[in-house]
């Protein structure tokens, strides 16, 4: 049986740390200028060529390529200015204990530069990358800088959370559970009465499980990602695993999109490679849907055809097929089990949704499928 | 040949007015605008030449008064040496008597008719005599009315008054009344002519009062009077039959041989021996009837096989050589047209040293720069004077280029053409200067659109014998050597322009860079002040002085183009 493990990390939210880093950044630049040197910012390069898979820690990580942004370089000066502007804004936010959305941060810092027709930021597409740059430069999360993204996902289960002045049990908030905010850094876990967390791709499935009283019966915490897991949800999963020792089990559709959701939760993503150590949970396991489930549970009639052209057909592979082949090449899918699932998917040309299990009966997933698989540890790595 | 001889005689005896009418085009008196320009040109040229010879810094004032429809009074006054009383008729009256008419000298005029032509033109169109007021700076000022006696081909003073000269004024003022002319401020008119003249003569102060009373001043920009050109003996390759014939008539030497040696450059005793052989060979070859054989022999002659050819004729050759030797010993005045022709023909086959070039008087790079700067006020100017070269095997010439760019120049390409410093205002399209200037790939020199570039190009072709396309003497013929020299000179000047433009672009770029950086300073200062607690003003100061220092060093490296490139790479 799955049980809580010993915590590996501790609650580490410390607004002072961000402030110290920001001040340090400012001091360094000021010192350079004072000495008549050309001040610069060292920003880890973004993009695929500065990303690698750490085989030991089993997460996608950022390389050590830096791009140096000089003030005295006309091509860099604007970005240099923008980065400092956001840094100063973050300092105000954090010290005042306020949070701002990315868009608010954009509007708050957008103004016309005196004596010119130029705006500090012309578009949110200019401020968002600057915020990401700051994250990578300082090694702090956007959330730690009190900048929030769109929220998505919710939690249901017998755990007690303290969010600022509020304290509540997420199984006592109704069927809708507790919506995960954009920032979970400051959230504290007061009491955990579950054995593991089940991350569910679709809200419909999560609702089904809640209705079937699955969380209570199985002592599980349901985390609905509602599609690709948001940063908040991923951070929450990470914290629950490392700070509270909860085993993480992921339950998605049996298709390349679902498997990619799993991959992101487990190894991190290329875009946010610099945050993998804070967002990824390499110990997460995968319960389904798998191709083997189709055979085992007799779901052949409720599969869907894969979209796109198969690799052996002219013009292929495209669509789902192409995506599956890409996933087959990911270093973290280089296991016998996963290669088998992906090959079968290619071979059969089908996908299977979580909700296809309703074909058996509405309770099937909560009463039989999940409890059996989890109890027998029929999980993919 | 007899016909040519007669023609030449006729040319000498025809009445002056007849000559003038027949040769109006050649003399520059065609069209209402051009005729006026020519009158001014003759008077101004006279003034400039006189000042130059006397070593005086010229002050020339031109005034055009409109008396009626197409009826003007032209007044040209200078501070030149003045004209002694007895020379007045000579200077203003005698046609074809100009001192330079038959001298091998690089002259402004070259027409051989000069100011007397202008007097003649005034006389024909308005019937009025030309008023001359002149003094050599002595006790008296002479006021004279000059006409041309068309029967005698002589100047005639119609009326003369002597005035005292208490202030010691020196100079000449002439007033011509002309009809059938028109003052227009076009590129063919007096204004443009004087402007171009002022550019090519930066040592001259030139003023123009237009018919409407407007005063235009082209100020002096050089205090140096150019040295007058010296006479050069003609080079054998540069003469025509009638030159030799005419010179032979006038020489004081006793024999043709002595005449050739003393009056031509690059002819020595040994060259005369060679000449004799060549003339003999030409006579023998011309006696051949078969055209094919003739051509073949001439071809061999061109290869220098003169001795072989003569030997092939054996004793006949010896006889002919003796005849030619006799020709060399006879008095030059007895030289016939045909013999002169033979000599010129033989000259073409003989190798001569290149002609001396000391007679050429370029404006000079320094003066071109001064002239262009003073009159056009460009932001960039450069000049190239090429070393003298030779065209058609024996005629020395030299090319000068001035290039002005930007500043007060309009955004259009202007070509200022000169031959021996004299502006050429007509027939630009046919001129070798135009074709050469257009043949340059200006884009290579950072001039993207030549016709819309603020660029003025001055081209001066100097030679004792400028090859004009027509008798109008307003455009220079397309001689390969001249064309190439012009191109080389333009390309050199254009390369300098390119260097300048690159530097200019770079400077502009630097200013832009500086501004770009400066505009971010207030923003950065506020942000850093928030981050560090340092006062905003102080942070601003740090950044501003950082930028200042950065661009100081950049400006220093600009002085050394090679390093600029290196800096740009970094």
C-alpha cells in the first residue's frame, strides 16, 4: 500500500530571500557603473539548446549557457532597462506583500519614456519574457516574486491548508474542492490525512471520483489539473511530495497529450527547464490510461482512432503519430514499459480516454480500476 | 592640295565682317543667350588673362543693363594693368591679331578672336562703338570709343577723351551695347558662366549686377595669382599640315631642317635623318600602283622596317633620299603645302619622346578646393590633379577633378565642365566629361542615386590643343586617353568621398547610439534607486558620465579609420 514518506524538503517560502537577491543585483550593477565599467546582466539562455536531461536527478534542466546583456550595447540597452524596471517593481510587490498578475505587472510598468515617443513596454509580450529572465537570473520563482499566472486546477481531499489568514480542509469545501491559486508558495500544510495524491487530467474524471467518495475510501487527495498542469498545480504537487512525503500518482487519458502532461509533472518542461527543480516531481508514477488497459479491461470498442498520418503511410507521420514518435525519443521515456505502450499505440493507431471506463459502469473507475491498479502497484515509472 | 592652299589664302584676305558672319557659330555668337554669354566671356577672359600676366589679383565686375527688348548694355570693369593708349586699337580692333592666336600655349581663349569679336558683335547688332575707359595707373585716364574698320581689318578710335587720374586708378572698363541677346539666369547664361569662372579662378573676385539690379558676389578665396602659362614648342605628333605650313612661313630659320629642329619639341639632328628616310620611303611606297602592295608596305613601315623597305628599292631609294635631303636644306618659306603634308605624314611613323608638359597650367588641387568651398559651401570637398598624359600620341593634356558634396548643395548632380579653365556651358551631352562621369558606378562609393545626390563634380581638361567635338568648342571629343584619365581622377575623388561618407554615417550612428542610451538613463536610475536605496540623481550621474566616457573614446578612435573597424567588431 502507498504510504506517506519522509519529507525531503521543508517549507521554504522566504520573501526576504527574493528581496536580498534583488538588492544584490542592484548593488552589483551600481558598483560596475561607479567604477566606470559597462554594467551587464547575465541571463541563462532560453531555448532547446540550453536544456538537457539530468539522468541522475531525472529532470529536464537548464544548461549553463549565459547571454550577457550590456547596458552600453544599443541592442541590449532597452532590455537592460526593462529588466531593472521589473526588478524594482517586484521589490515593491514583495515588500508590500502584494501579488500582481503578469498583465498587471505589464500595465504597472508601461509608460512613455520622457522626451520620446517610446514606451517602456509596448506589449505584454515584452514584459513576460523579462519576468522569465529575472526568474532564471535570480533562481527564484515568479510566484516567489509575487507575480501570478492564470490559475487552473483544484484539489479535493482530507488535508488542511493555511492560506494567509484562512485555514480549511479541502474535503469540506463542497464537491468543487479548493481552487489552486496562481501562487502556492505561501500555502502551508497544516494537516495531511491522505496516503497519496492522485493527479487527474480531466475535471470530469475528478468529479466522478469525488462523487464516488474515492478520496475518502482510498485516503487519496484528488488534484485535477484540467489539462496541462499549471505552474501552481505543478508546484503544489512538488511541495506535497517533497515537503509532505505524499506519493504522486498521475491519471491521464491514454494518448500522447495525456502522457505529455505526465511527462511535464514528472520531468519538467523545456520552457521552464530552469524551474524543474522546483516544479518537477521525478518520483511521480503513472497509473493510466495505458494501451494494456484496453486489452485487460476489454475496452476495444471504446477506443478512438489516432489523428494524423501513420509513419508508414505517405506524408506521415503527422498529428498524434508524430507526437508519439517524439515522445518515444524522450530520454525519460526510455524504459521498457513506456516504449511498449508507445509502440502499441502506434501499432493499433488508437487512443483511450479516462472516461471510456464509464463503458463498464460509472463506479468502475473508482471501485475497481484505480483501487486494483494502485493496490497491485501496476504503475508505470 | 592646290585647292587647300587657295582656301587658306582666301581665308586670310576675306573681309573681317564676312569672316565674322560666316564663322559666327565657331566664334560663339549663336543664339540670344549664348551670344550674351560669349560677349561677357571674352571681356572677362581678357581681364583675367591681363591680371594673370601682370601678377595682379583680379577684381572683375560685370554689369548687365537692359536698355530695351533684347537690347542690353554690358559693362565689364577690372583692376588689371590697363591698356596703353597706342595698344587700344590693337587690343579691341584687330581680328585674328590676338597675341595667342598662333602660339602653342594653353590659353583661355583659343578662339583667336577674343574681345575684338565682342566689339564686332556689338557693332553689327547695335551699330554702336564700344566705350573703353582705361588707365595704367599713370596721370591720365583714357576714354575711347572703338569700332572696327571692316575694310582694313583694323580697330578705329571714333572718339577719344583724356581725363586726369588724381586717384591713380588703374584698370579697364569696357561698355558694349548689344542687341538680339537675352539675359536668362539659366545654366547657359551669364550668371552660371561667372559662377563657374569664379570656381575655377579662386584668386579672382567677381561681381555681377543683373538687369534687375541684383548684385551677386563671388568672393575671392585664394590670394595667389596663378603663374601664366608658358609657350611650348609643338610636338611633331600634335600638329596638322596647316600648322607646319603656317609656322614655316613665319620662321626666321634658314632651312627646313633648322626650322623643324628649333620650332618643334623632341626633334634632333638624328631625328631629321630618320625623317628623311621615312619621307623617302613614303614617296616610294606611294609610287606603287597596286593598292595591296602599298598597304602592305605601309604596314611594314609602321613596324619600323624603313631601312629594309629602302634597301628593296636599291638605287632608286638613294635618289629619292637625296631629293628629300635637298628639301631639308631649302628655305622654310619655300616649303609647299604638299611637302608640309609629307612631313606630317612621316611624323606619324616616327617614334618621338613624349612631349614636355611644363606648359600645362592646372588650376591645382588646392585652388579647386578653395574655389568649390568658397562658391558652393559644401560640407565635403576634394580635388584630384592627374599627372600630364598624352593623347593621339603627341598632344599633352592633363585632367583635374573637383568633387563637392553636401552642405549648401542642392540634391541634384551638377557637372561643371571646363577646358583650360574656361567653363563649357553647351553641348554637355556630347562631352567626354559627361560620358566619363556617368560611366562611374557611383553606388560603389556610397552615392546611391547620383541624380539626387548633393554632388557637384568639376572637370577641367587642360591641353594646348583641346579636342573639341565641333567648332563651337563647347564639348570635348571622346579621346580614349582623356576618357580614361577623367575616369581615374573621378574614381580617386569618389574614393575619398566614400571614406568621408562612411565616417559621416558612423558619426551619425554614434550620435544616435548615444541618444538611445541616454533616454533610458532616467528609467534605469529610478529602478536602481528603488533596488539599492541610492539616490536617483546620483545613479543618473554615474550613468551619464559612463556614456560620455564611452563616446569620448569612440570619437578618438574615429580619427584612425582602421581602428574604428576593429572597434565596431568588438
